[in-house]
């Protein structure tokens, strides 16, 4: 997987841990979101599986954070076109 997957996974794990949730809790809270079973979420947190936009958007509020807080920081300079 990519560095982005690893970064999002690490941030998501920290947020989940801070929220006091288990992977099973996440799976039970989001049954309508594909790929949120405990095994798949564990792989995502380790960076060995990609995240979908829907997964990031749905897990963030469950963890008490914004979706943007789970994404890598943008280190590039903004430039005018």
C-alpha cells in the first residue's frame, strides 16, 4: 500500500484508541459501510489495505474527529495558477 494508507491508518488507530473503541465496536456501529469488519479495519490501521472516502467520512465522527484530521498533512506550498 501507499504512505498515505499508512498515515491514515496510524491516525485512525490513535483516534479510535483515544475514543475508547474496539474494532468490533466500529464494525457494530457502521454495519452499512462496506469493509468495516474488524479484520479489514485492522489491516487498514496497519496500512496494508486502502481506505475509501466513505470509510474515512463515517469513522471520523465515530472517533470524535474530523475526516480531515485523519488525512496526511499537505506539505506543499499553495501557488496561484
